[in-house]
């Protein structure tokens, strides 16, 4: 797309709906409230005025640490209207991570849900740049009540004269190790992802009702639940709580969304739940989407057999804002990540930067109109990841002769057995295709001869617990993997566990399993 030099994304995502006659249409629904596009537009003006009244100026940062509700989009877009940069934070982190991120952003204001205020209260005196704390949805205590402060503001404000290349908002990466990294995105990135994936792949429409189990603070959830539906005037259902299978089934049945976004672990858990049936889903469901981790083929096939809707599995990242590699409606190949989303270019390279041949393992590089320019205050990591027009993903893939990409694992997760690369994901997919396995994670370990071999950590299906002892099931799973993917790839050791260590975004933290031996 061609954008004017002076461009603020609120023009396309907020103001356009009032201008085009959708002011009375419901934009967002949460368990307590709902808001129309016209009401949302008015609230974004009030937020801009609220920030100005408290000395927050253009290019300053604010932090949005809030559960999903109809207030969340108003703060996000209201800040952008003022030229202020909202930083969306994961609500599942600990106090030390919040202290680090708030200091890293040098945010002048914090918008925080009341239940999270107690967690961050002890760290607030350590943040000299933070001048105001607004409490959303609850008792403000010693801080400012967001609802009262907002209501006192006029509903007309000037929209900041930002450029298309100005930083519009930040997200923080959910790396599996170390502290998260700030990822600034510009005003055009939002419409680019909506245009390329939301419109180009999903064909999202104004009549759609969408629900995303992934929250708004995730890059994946931000597109799913906000920018994609707002780009066409659709309606979004928001859920502030944990997306348990029970909660998701209840939302699907009550609100009858036409588009549902989940992650592989949620799809697997829903399939294993006693309430799993088409009667507990949405009769209007036309698309299901998955990202965050690669979707095991067996999970996709089982979902299709139960709900008669395919799962569109794709790959995205915080650095690239949303999905750039994906299956698509009418072209689903379970066990693969699909092909490049039109508008994105992909390369697979070896450790020297050379292109690899079809079938060979290489690191995935992406050229993307939605790519960030770098990490905030992380020059070395920026140069390692953002290399000219190409972004290194850190993911290893193969490309088959038909052009479909197959996930092998993170660069640090792959290991060789008998001189041959083993993909942890391939072994995990074979394991979860067994009816007794809910989840699995595979790492390499050194045997008594110093040779690397696969080891699996397995979570049993709930109904399979107790049917057979661990030793017997372990031997059965070894034979199962040998039969599925090859003699040398089977896990020499299998350890059964109640749960796998994961990041707040649901990604398996294999480094913790490696440390566990």
C-alpha cells in the first residue's frame, strides 16, 4: 500500500467507521460491557485529552498493563491519536519483569487493571519517569480512577500529525530466555498485517464476529482481536480470564463467533475435554487459526473430524507483528506451516548465509512490510536479527518440492543423532499422534558414551492416566515413534510429567528441560 507521509493509524481503524456510517455497530463485547464504534471513537478523543491534561506529550510512552476489556482498545488508540506511544504488556509476568520493562520504556503513565495493581505497587517508587497511575476496572486506591478521569474529558481532540514512519506502539518479545526485548512498530504496520493476512488469507468481513484466546498484548492477539476486525468493522468478543477449554467452549456457544484464534496447546486441551462436541461450539464457525507454536498434524486432523472446520496453522513473531507463513483456506497441509503469505518473501539459509536446497534444513529469513526496525536499546541484538530488509527468525525449516515449509525447531533446539539432524518438533508430533499422549517436548541429552540422543518429556491424556504403567507406555511410545518417523529418531528416554514448562505465551521452554537432564 501507498501511505501518505503524514499518517496516523487511527484514521483507518477508528475514524473511518464513524465517517462510513458504522458508529452504531458493536465493536467490542466483554463479560461486563460492550462498546460501539462511535463510542470507541469518542473515548479515544477523551483519552488523548486525558493524557494531555496530565502532561503526557507526543512521543512519550505509556504502559498498558490491563486485562482484555472494552477499555483496552480505547487506551491504545487514544494514545496513538495523541501521538503518544502505548506499550502493551503481558499480564502474566512477575514484579521483577514489570520493574525492568517499566524502567526500560521510561513510561510517564501506567494504565493498570485493579487486580494487577497490588503486584506492581511495590516497584512504583523505583520508577522515576513514571508520573501517573490510572487504575482500570476496579478500586483505584491511592491512584487515579480511569473511568472517572475519562468521563471528565471533552470528547473532541486533535489527532497528532504523525508520519507513517513514526513509532506507533511497542510490544515486548516473549523470548524463552532472558528479559523481554522492546519491539517498536510504526503506524503502517497495523494495516499491513490486516491487509496481507486478515484480508488476503482470512477474507475477514464486516459481518464476522471474532474471538481470540490469545490476548491483546500478544502480537498474534493484537491482530486477531483488534486490528483485523477493526480494519473492516467486524465485532470482537473479549475475555479477560484464562482461556481454559471450559471458558472457550462457553464463549463459542454463547457468542457464535465466525472466526476463532487459538494456539496448539489449547486446541489439544479442548479436544481432550469431556465437553468437546460440535454442540458446544459455534454453528457459524468458518475459520479456526493457530500460531505461537507449530500445530501437530494429528491435532489438526482430529479438530477437523470433530468440528468440520480446518485449523489454519501459521507462523508469526513479535518482530514481524503477525503471521507471514501460513496454510490457507482450501490449501491445508497438516504437518506443514504452509507457504509465504503474499506480500512476504522467505529464504532458508545455512550458517554461512547461503541458500539451502529443497529438503535441507535452514534458518528462516523474512522480508516483510510489517517488520520492526530493531529492538529498543539493544543495538547488538538488533544487528543480529534485523539485517537490512531481512529479519532472522531463529527458526529452522525445510521446504519440500511443492513449496510447503516444515518446522524443525528453534536454532538452539536442533541436534544431531548419528550425524543426522533431528527436529524436536517432528518427534513431538509423532508422540502426540499416540492416543495416550496430550503433550510432548523433546531435547537432546548425552548418553554414557558422550553421544547425543533424544529424550522426551510426556504429558499423558487425562483419560489415559493409570491405564498402563509408565515403563510399559514408554516402550510402546518408543516403538510408535520408530514406526512413524524412523529408527534413529525415537526417544531413548521418556519421562512422564504433569506439565511442561512454558512461557506466558504458551511456548515450551526446552532449555529448562535440558537443564533438568
